[in-house]
C-alpha cells in the first residue's frame, strides 16, 4: 500500500472543472474501473491529488494511480493507463 499524505487528498469532485473543460460533459459521474484491483466507481469517488505539477486520481481501494492529467496553455495530457475503462457520458 502506498503511503499518501492525506492533507493533500481531496475527492475526485475537485477535478470537475478541468474534466468538464476537456470532455464538455459531467465527468464526476463517469464510471471507471481500476486496472490494478478491479474496483468500479465514479470518477468523483477517486482520491484526487491536485497540489502537484499535474493532477493525479488514485483508487481509494488500492491507492494505485488511475488517471493523471496535466494542462498546458495549449494542450491537455491525459494518461488513463491505470483504468481498464473510463465510460464518458454522451452529451444530450
């Protein structure tokens, strides 16, 4: 188990604004599965670490990195290798 400093930890809802900016849909309710332990849940239920050079979302069950994201003036970099899938809701 990874020893995380919980003073920097928020829930995944802290990422709502930047994820909406990228996907243009409400992403905190998007379903995601952890590639390490198989936990299913909403993006908003992941642990968010946002006081870093980028954003890190970790699985609350096994603490593995599920998503990483960096934002530059011209691009978004998204690494979802820690997710088996990320189910992005369609705009209606």
